[in-house]
């Protein structure tokens, strides 16, 4: 491995140790039944071959990311699949996707179910959010998830051009980069996915976790940035990422930003863990997602972390 490979490995291993993540723990079993159900559902939607190719590539990983209760697993797995589908396709075929995203953002006030997109996968996503979200989440969380879906769409309409010429003072450049990252990461959505109504009723329990949602949002986005860094910016050449944008605006190296982000999110995770300690199911759900989310990234070939020796025990 090169010096830059070794430096990346050293920073990531130190971070994993600091947040208490054990690479020797067993990997969680794959949801074979759920994967088969999702495949049957996707096949029944009469999608085009080029759409199916993308979805089949994403579906196993998104099935692995799903949560506990079976019907909720299905909802989260489909949502995650559609997030990655749009994220990848906007980057690769912006001229195809941007008009659909603009259509959604400009017509949301009429209701999500009334919007028809040229890409039928987006129409399926609209239906999923509009019809199913309220089945699993209380009124506040359902509203946040719906809003978060629209914010993700908005973020992806501007991401390609937003940072292309970002020349701002360091502190404001970091704020601008985070402003965009919060829109494209869907972090607030996934933070609320952790607390379904059947486990944590909003009426009596929301205040047990609500103050920590900002920290969980940062956890979702920053852990993805940290564990995507090798794929995107060491063996890859992506320049429009949160870490690369922060590095440019701060006139420092991407590895300096990576190290700082690792320290910041380790502190954030500790604050959330301390704040939720003794709060029953909320504490358990947070611990489970914190460990599982990191494990998911390490296990997915998408992030290529095996190349620097970060592997789980099977």
C-alpha cells in the first residue's frame, strides 16, 4: 500500500477504536426472506431493464441496512434503495434526473401522490413516502421524514453546481459544505427511522430522544463521509464531497479534515450515548443503529475498505 493508503487506514482504525467498534464481532445475518420479498415487489412494477440493473446492484446492501420489525424493514430497505438509486443516477446521468427532481420540488404542494415522473422509480418512491410512512411513525416523525425526502430531492438538484467554485472563508466554507451535506445525506430521515411508533410512542417518549436528533443526524452523515473517503478520494477522484469541499475552503489536506471529522463525531457519539443512557428502548435502539451502521459500511464492497485491511469476521 502507498503512504496515503496507510495514512487513511491509520486514521480509520484509530477512529473505530475510539468509538468502541469491534472488528472481530460477528457480522449480522443477511435478511434472505426480506430480500426475496423485495425482489418480487420490484419485479411486479414493470420497470425497464436499465432501472432493474441499478436496483439489483443496490438491493442486497439496502436489505442488510434494514431495521427490526419486518414490515418496517421493508419500508427502510426500499427507502434506502431509492436514496442510493437517485444519488448514483444524478451523478451519472444528471440531464435525465434533474428535470424529474425539479418536477417533484415544484409540485410538492399538490401532494406527493399527484406527481408523475419520467423515471418510474421516483414515482414508486413518492408512493412509498406518501402512503407508508404514517403507518410506522407518529405524526411528527412522519412529517420530518416526508420533509426530509423533499429536502434530499432539493439537495440533489443543486449539488453538482453548488461547490464547483466554492471560494469562501474557511469557517463559512465549512458551513456552506454542511448546508449542502444536510440536504443530500438524508441524515434527518434516517435519524427518525430509528424510533418507530410501535417501539417509541411520540406522545410519551419523544422528549427522551428528540434533543439528540441533531447529533444522530451528524452521525449518519459524517460516518458515511468518513467510511466513503477511501472509495471517493483515495482510490477515487471525486472532488465534490463534504470532506473535499471543507479541505479546499480551509486550505488544508483532506486527511486533516478526515482526522478532525473522526474526532468530532467520536465526541458526538459519546454525547448521544451519555444522554440516552438509562432511557430504555431509546438507548437500545441508538446503540444498535450506531454499531450496525458502521458495520454496514465496512461490510459493503461499495466502499472498498477491505483494500486497506478493514474487514469484519464472518
